[in-house]
């Protein structure tokens, strides 16, 4: 049965904490999965959650801490001493421990590291902190099972038993030479069916996918998706095996990147959450709103240039269609850019720019002609002059083509310049297309209606 938090259960835990009834608390939580414990910690206030963290075994609480949102985890860690934080890190995988240390204030980071009992574990955490967060080195964990090509099967099994104590899941067995260079992987089936005296060099598979520590996280995700890998070994530039990126780590990375892209597309310049401070939310939203403001002001100036035409009843009616033209430009631009951004993220935007240009123009023509026909039908129903209806339809067709081209090529250009193309799907595309759409609408109308 799935775990569910009820008001009665929360009330009971709060009562036990208030009474400092440690025996009942330990008994209550001893059967809970660490993810369930994390969900429970999120329901308690910081003081109560800290009490539970200090009470329960670090082997369980360390995993639960990593399941918490960063803000909740930060508040919890602020209530723990460097020694208590070090106890939690001792039980974490190296990549998780490095993430926690990176979130701590610089003033206590070294003190926490110094209090970690396992010196090798501490050294590996420090090593991971030297890599960029969104690189393979920043995503990898040091825990893995590594055997050498000159070992016998019997010796290999003994070593594997010792190494596996620190590895939660053994996705793959990696084979290295004497210098530690990755040369292949070992099939568990081949290991079990070989004789004890057989050397690993005789049975290992020499084909193994790997990435270097500086490989971008998006590329790591692409490789793991393409080859359906549960783990991917990470090497240095000399081919020395350093660690591995596992599927759970890459899923977390993809989730974080998707959230960032979603916020960029909505016009938010940095990662924020609903419960962040007003200052943080304002700082993240205001820049794009300022861009939207200037774009709106530009539209005002364009409309003012045609303001003297308001006395003509035929031309005056054009102003009522400006929201329609602006909306179509913005919608088409966002659609086009969203498809391109998704394609760039999945590395499926291939071929020349010319072929994409032809494709976008063709698609825009089909959509524009269909929508234009509907506008003409609408004009016929409303008894509009045929020249007026054709003006609206032709303007919409032109605006749709231009908006599609802007929505397609802006993300591609940004990507080629090393800028996240997700920013193109937000107010940038909408605002620019609004301005171009209104300008083209009145310019085309002036040519056709001769005003």
C-alpha cells in the first residue's frame, strides 16, 4: 500500500517530538522508506524536522535529506553542526555529498570535510567539487566496481565483494589496465560461467561507451538515452577511469534543466520557486517584463504614425484588428521556436539552414492560406469590403511567415553562439513578433487600400 501522510499521523509525530518520546519515534519511522521520511520532513517545521534528523540513524536520514527541496535542505543543514553534517555525508554517495557541501556556506565547508571519518570519501568529495556542475565530472559518483584485466576470476570475485559494499547498485563491472585506463566491461554471465583460474583479459568485452569529465551534461544525457544505458563511465583525458554517471543522476539533471528551460520560456531569468522571497521573484521576472514594456512602447509609436488615419472609417476599422494580428504573430513565433528548442535539446535539428527555411516557408504558407481563407469568410459574413478582407488575410499570411522564420532562426542562432535557446521561446519572441506584426499589418494595408 502506498505511503500517505495524514493529519492524524503528523499530529502524532508532533506530539511525540514535543514529549521527546524518542522510543516511539524510532519505532514509527523504522519501516519507512527514506523517500517517505523526506515527504514527512517536508510537513514539519524546521525545528521538528531537525529533531528527527538528529534522532534517526544517518544511514536513513542521509538519503532522505537528498530527497528534500534545496530550500528545505538548506534550512535543515543550518540547524546542524559541522560534525552532524559530516555524519550525514559519511553515509551519502560521493556525488550527493559533493552537492550538499557545495550548498553550504564557504565558512563551514572545510570544517565539515575535516569531520568526515572516511578520509578517502572526503578526498573524493573534494575532487568532485572541482568539476563544473553541468559536466560529466560534476554529475558522476566515484562509487563503482572496477577490476583489472590481469586478475583471475577467483581474485576478481573477492575484490568485487569488497568494492560492492560501497555501491548501491552494480550496473556494470568496468575493466582497466594496470595504469587504471578503462579498456572494457565485464559481463556477469561470463564471469559466473568462467573457471576460477580464467583471466579477466580472456573474457571481458572491449567495447564500452564512456565520456570525459568535461563532457557537457546534455551530451551525457543524449548518449545514455541513445544507447539505453543505466550507467556511463567517466574518464579523464588520458582514459583513466574516474567514476560513473547513473540513470538516477541523469534523470535529476534532465528534470532540473527542464525546469530552467520552462522558466526561461516564461520570461524568468533565473531559477526560482513559488516560496522564494519577493526580492528573488522580482529579480528573476523584472528583466523580461522590462523588455516587454519597451516592446509595447515600440508598438505604440508604430500605431501613432498611423493615428491621423483614424478619421477614415475604412482605415479606422483596421485598428480593431491589431490584437488579432499581434496574437497570431506571437502564437506562430512561440510554436516555431518551441519545436526548434526541443529539437536542439534532443540533437535532432539536422540539415542545412536553407532546407529548414524552405520547410518553414512552406508550412507557413499552408497555415497562413487556411487562416486567411477563414478571415475572408468572416469578412463576407460581416459584409466587409472584399479589398478590406483581402488586406487582413494577406497581412496575416505575411505576418505568419515572418513570425515562423523569427521563431525558427533565433533559437538556432542563439544555440550556435553558445546561448541557451530556451530564452527565445519567452517574451523575446512574443515581443519582437508583436512589433513586426503590427508594422507589417499597417504597411501592407497602406499599400493595398491606398491611404
